[in-house]
C-alpha cells in the first residue's frame, strides 16, 4: 500500500529546532524522525511513500537526495507552506486511487500495521485511525478534606483515547476535504463520524508524538 506522510507543518512548539529545520527532520537518537517512520512502515512491507512537503521542504528534499534507501520509492510533493493537514492530503488525491496509509511526520509507534490494515478491511469503512492512550503528565491524587486518600504517579491516562495517527483510508474519504484551509481532524473527521465511517483501532503499545522539546527527550529515552 502507498504511504502518505504529512511533513509540512511549522512545528512552532519546538522552535528550538524548527527555526532551522522542519520538525520531521529533527534527529532522534541520531536519525531524522521521518526516516524512523519510514523504517517502521518498511518493516511491514510498505515501499512507496508520498511525503507532503511545506515548511522548509527543501531540507527534506536534500536529505533524501543524499541517502540511498534500498527498495524504497519516495515521492516528495510540495503541498504549500500554509496548507492545513486536510488540504495537504487533498493535493495528493491524483496519486491515491486505492486504499492507502497515512500518518503525521512527528510521531512514532510500534503499532502492528498488518493488524491495523486487516481491521480496516474487515470493517469496510472510509477511514480507520489508531487510537492511543497517552502518558499522563502529572500524578493523580484524591483528596478528602486536606488528607490525600489516593496517590499514583503519572501513568497512562485511565480514561479517553486520542487520535494517534497511523490511518488506513479509502480514496473516497478525500472528497470530504474542501480545500487548503481544511484541517483533516475537523470537518472531514466530523462528517465521517456522523456517517459512522470513522473507526478506531485501539493500540496499547508504544506511542509517542514529538510536539515539544520535553517530548523529544522522552522519545529518545524510550528508543534507547
């Protein structure tokens, strides 16, 4: 299956790096994040990648020009500096005439892509996302009066799943995207939800996004 990686955002919350390079090019344990994402998909036999470029896309182009990736085809597509996530996908529509995989260029996971694809095919909906439970940022306490009755150090969130990326998508879903200003996660997902066409594949294993410098430090610790 073809794999789309959204790699054009500004990455303003980790400006310590993104003043100079796009977020997917930030190195995690010595290798750019986008390269690690490609490695994960390739492990499951996916060999054709469409990278939606935007902010500082020339740096990503230069990187893939200078390295050799055996048995992997990479298409580097300019999708506009200020285009939103949905708009970037819509600009790739002409390349995507069969079910495809999509993810963001700023997160890693050990999600089993074979199981994800099988789940999607079995349920026959427009889109499947990988739902994850992120680590809680703070310890949890229960107070009665002034006495702490319960304390637990930060762990996985007990309630609520979030969108962890790692999608499987039918081409028809792209028709729900209006234009460059459309956020993938807003109107298109809301319409798909109302039509009962959005599925969640629950993943309880490793998942970590990289929005901030703190996230980068956590990600590197986990990879090590």
